C-alpha cells in the first residue's frame, strides 16, 4: 500500500481504533455511530454478523473485549472519494488475526461497512 495517508484514511484509522476501545464496545449508541446500517462481518470465529447481531453481542460481553487488543501493521488506502480499505493484525489472549475493513463516508461521517477477520499463527505468517 502507499506511504501517503489521506485524511480519509486517517479518519478511518481513528474510527477503527475507537471500535476496539472497551467503552465503545459496551455502548450500543457509540457502536451505532460507527457501524453502517448495512454492516456485515465475517468474524475470525467463522461467524457471520450483521449490525444488530454484532452490537447485541458486543454489548452483552459475548465478544472477547474489554481486554486490551494489540494492533499492528495498520495501513489503508482510499479506493474512492467515499471508500477506504484498512488492513491490520490483532492479537488478543494469544490469538492472532489478519483484519480487513471497508469504511464508507456517509451523512453521519465515516462508518464501517464491512469487516473480516482471518485467524493466523505467528509461525505461519
């Protein structure tokens, strides 16, 4: 990807990192601000999520958050004026995942439209 980050990429990165914060993950209102109404996710668990199901799961504490998530190799590219693609890795409790997300600029600001997590072993990467 490119070394030059646009303001759109920076905005998406800031919001992606907010989504990993325990106080955001426990708030349906804050999650709703960051997740697009048509949000879809293929989780590292293999499960498919939509916006209502991921918000309910996060707020209920079913997801492994409020523990700190270690983020590395975050990068992004602006695919179109209103679309940003981010890639990064996470580590939580010894489990690593490659992550990819698409962010769309809407009237409500940048919102995550799609997310995918793929587990990997550090020895295999």
